[in-house]
C-alpha cells in the first residue's frame, strides 16, 4: 500500500512544490475511508479538512425543501474534495455524500492554514492550486446554470 | 420539391417532451437511403414542415427513424400522430458525419440532450465496421436522469467491451448513481489519444462551442472536430435563405461542419 | 455574333412590340402607374412612360416631365424584373386527403414566355445573379426555371445616371455587355429619335429582321455610345468595393451597426425592391374542411424577427444583427456563397428606404470605424 508521502509526492495536484512543503503536508495527512451512502460532511459544519479521493465517487449535494437532496456535481478519483477550509467562515457550503465506498487521503486544514499564515510561500502554492480547482468548478457550474438543454 | 408519403409504423415516447417516429414508405419499392448526419423535412398534412435529423441505422433505411422534440406547432402536431398515420418526407439533405474520414482514428462522440439522435446513426455505421477504428468513446450529457435519451441503447452500448460510454447530467436526485456535471468535464479524462482522434459533437450550440474549445485544449486538431449546427429552415435546398450562417447554408454546406470551417462565425453573437 | 449595330427609328418601335407579341411572348415593359414607373404587361408604345423621368435620392422618388419625348427616359422602375421571375407569392403544390393518407399534386405552370423590354445593365446582372442562385447550384428552383425559360430580353442602355445609382462601383453598368437578345440605346435629339440596336443572339437578329431597321452610321454609333460613356461619369453614388469582403468579415463587432440600427425601421423595403434579394418563406394551409392543403411560397425578409427563429428564440434578435446580416450578405458572404457580389448598384434600397439609409455611406462608415468597441480613455 502506497504511503501518504509517496502519494503526495507523485500526485499531479502537488507537482512542482518543494520537498520541504510536501513533507510538511504529508505530516498533516492520513488515509481514511467512508462507507457507501455515508456523508463525509454537511453544509454548515466547520470545514477543517480537505481530501484527495483515491478511490470511489463523491456527490456534492444541496438539500432542497421540496425536492430533497439534489446532486449538482460528482467528484471522481484523483480529484480534490473541499475548498471551504481555505476561506472564511471555514464552513462547508454543501453536503458531500459518498456514492460508493470511498478511500481518501484527508488533510488537516486547520493545521495547514496556520502554517500558511507563517510561511507565505506555502500559502501561495496551495492558494494557486485551489484557485485552479475553483475555476474549474465555476466554469462547469456556469454551463450547468444555463439550462442548455431546454 | 414535393414530399414522398411515409406511414408511421411505430411511435416511442422517449422522455417527457421527446418521441421517436419510425416510418416506412407508402410505396413499398421506395428506398430512402441516407448517410448519418443527414436530415429529412417532415411534413404534417396542413400544419407544416420541419427539419429532423435521421437517427436510425443507415444500413436499414427501410426503417426511417426520427427523434423529435415537441417544442412548436408542427412538432406538437406530430406528437399527436398515431401508428398508421401518413406524413410527408423530403430528403435526405445535408452533409454527413465523416464516418469514412474517421477510419484509423480514435473516435470521440460527444452529445448533449437530443444531440444524441443524429450521432446515433454514425455510431451504428462505425460499430458495423468496428475493426477499422481505434478507441471509441461516447460522452453524453443531458439535463437530468429522466431526460436521458435512448437509455436502453446506452445501457447496451456500455455492456460492450470495445467502447466506453460515459453519461452525465446537470443535476439529479440521490437515486442517480452516475456522474453529475456538465459534459465538457468528461473530456480531460476520456480514454482517447488526442493526436489520433476525430470528434463528432452534437448538442446545444453553447455546449458545442465549449466542447470544441475543451477538445482543442486537450490537443485535438480543429480540422478533426465536427459539429452539427442548426438554423431555421424552410426549403432545405438552398433557396429560401433562412438557414444562412455566415457564408454557409446549413442545409447544403452543413449541418455537419469541421470546427475550423465555422470557427469565425460560431464564436460571434447573432450570426 | 455580327458586331454591326443597326438603327430602329422611334416611329417603328411599335413593330418591336408587335413582332414579339406575334411570336407568342407576353411583353413586359415600363409603364406609369400610381406616380411611379413599374414593369407590367404592355401592348403599345403609348403604354411606355413617354416623356417621363424619375428623380431618385435617399428616401425620395418623384416622377418629373422631361423636356423631350424619350420612351425610356427614366433610370430604373420602382421594383425589378424579380417580380416576374421570382414572384412574391407562388403556390408550390396542393394536397388532398385520401384513403391512403394524402396525395400531393404539384403546380405546373402553363404560361407563354415573357419578353422583357427595357432591361438596364444593372438589371441584366441581377438576373444573372438570380440565375446562379436558383439554377446554378445543386438544386434548381422549378418556379424560377419555368418563368425564366425562353425569356426574350431587350436591354436598354442608360443614357442618364440616377441619383442613387452606383453601377460603376459594382462593375455592373452602365453598358449592357451580355445576357440580352437585343441591346438598344435611345438617342433623342431636336431632329431625330432613334434606337441604336446591338444584336446579342440569333433570335434577337431574327426579331430585328421582321421589322424595319437599317445599318447604323458611324455618327449614330458614336453618339449612342457617347451617351452611355457620359453616364458613367455622373453616378449618384460611389463606393470603393475592392476589399469589402475582408473588411466586413472583420467588422462584425463594429459599433457602427448599432448606430445604423438606431435609424433602421426594420421595414424590409430594401429587400423587396432589391433585384437580387431572394429569401422566401413557406406557408402551409388547409381549407375549412381540413381535407385540402396547400403549400405556398412567399417573399420573406431577413429583417423580420421571425426570420431566424429556432425553438426558444430568434438567433438575430437585435435590429443591429439583422441589418448587419443583410449588408454583410449582400456585399461579403454572397461572394463566398455564389462566386459574385450580391449587389448591382441599382440604388433602389437607398431610394425606397423610408429613412434614406444609404448602403454606400454605411459601407464607408464601416470601413472607417474601429472594428471593435473601443474603450475610451477618461479625460482628466
């Protein structure tokens, strides 16, 4: 089984970061798994972590009063889950629902935030990468909001 | 330019606003051969005529299949027709999908909504000679799971070992265990070699624009990306002027175009 | 063809009409109606607009009396020969409900051929353009082909330029060079009134043989040709069209289109009077019993909101996009579609625009404007 350190140093999301930073990040990380059907986090809960999905699929949901939970996005393997840890108020904006058995590497967001405040280089490197994630979400969401198929 | 008579042999309700008509010629000897990507002008007696792409198997033109969305006067009238009713058919018109040019390539089909209908004909023809093509991938996006077109066909295709099918929806309830997200998100990871690929794309024009951009970003050359465009059509033979798109007549120069042929028009407003 | 021109004296002109009618043609020529000159069926020289001329300018058309009795002393009729060849309405077919479903019966025309008397050089080019549109592509329009077949054309060279004419800029006149059976040039002097006649086809020669005519003298030829040459120097409008296609292709985002849209009423007059505009729509109707259906073709205009409608809305929903479509089609995309420009410089669109929008002025403005919306620097 691949260690957290090995996974982080080879994953394309962290590519280009210096070994010291990678080592620190690995120190904040652990492997977790979630059963199919369980919720990983709920809207409004404190967002103190982010995740790298190693196996399985996660649905981002919003709960609607009349329609129940609506899936607005699915996140596949090898993608990052969770960006709310990086921006105030540090609360989850949606629900995350495991659609299958999900294995993830979980990162201690609170610890990383504190380190980023002290080491701005690390902050910049992480901010750059998460900005990219958000940009992709935004582009997709904009297209989905257009009701193209009407 | 008068229509030939065809009788409705079968009606299938596909989704809440989409239905499929299977037609056969009233004159038994008449064969309405077509190439995938072409369309017919379908006429409802006394109501009007509209262009509908042919979505059946080109190897079996005796079963002329059209999938129609009920959005206007003619299509709503068509939605009330029953088995045995007669419609007028003129065609086939238009340029086809580049099925022959795609030989030796990885073929990527990207469909949005009812855009799957004109692509299905090409898929039939390519699968009939599977060994002449590289990898085959079908990416399909639509509004919600209830709007998935040809669901049984898609499930059957997914069960094959020699191609990949990925379906996504814009939103879903929790019973949907598949992808949720815009169809362009499926492109970066789709299993094909961009340097060897030829893509056939059909769906709402916005979706085709973004899809073409995403394919180019991935390294597919613009002369290997094909789109099927749509405009108002009255005559289908290049005389009425309605289907003009820049310097192209959709009914004669299209509906299938290579992206580099239409790039200067498609990214502009109100052309 | 024998290059020797002939002369028809004005007193013998009636013979031309008679010979053509005698050969079974329906003779269409200019006549005055409703304070304008229009092309209609004529039978006699007295039907012609003798002694009338037209004063045309942006949004203005006025008939005025001439000081002489020229038969063809006007510039161009209000509408063009397009009305005859590509009629405003036409039935395409009828259908009847039957046990089988329904049966379709096409409309076959059975009319004698036309003879057009008095076709200007620009109009000859317009007819050639519509020949290409309707008969030169992958499909042939049966209605146009039927109307066009066997049309006998008597061209009439211009001996005066119109206020809105720019055929020199479009390279379509003032001299009729091809596409006619006979080309006439009217010369009216204090002491003579004749038509120089140049033969274009065998049957043109044969018609001439059936009427009084004689060889033209050198003087008469020089006089007639001189009149036409002078016309070229007095065009009402000029515009440089040497690079219009490229300029228009680069000007889709020009702010000038919106400026035009502030003035344009989207009335579509220009498309109706234009001799090359060909867009049409189709109308399917039934009678009250619902057993009998008809399909008719009607002129349409890209200026209407419906023209570009597809489910959900119109593609060209702003006026500026629709004006842009018309001008860009006429002067640019038409070239890629048909291998020639769509405009013959007849000036009708300028004359008949209620607000006098001048296609030559708008082209110049587009050529001179910035291709894209410019961000203005703030003044301190």
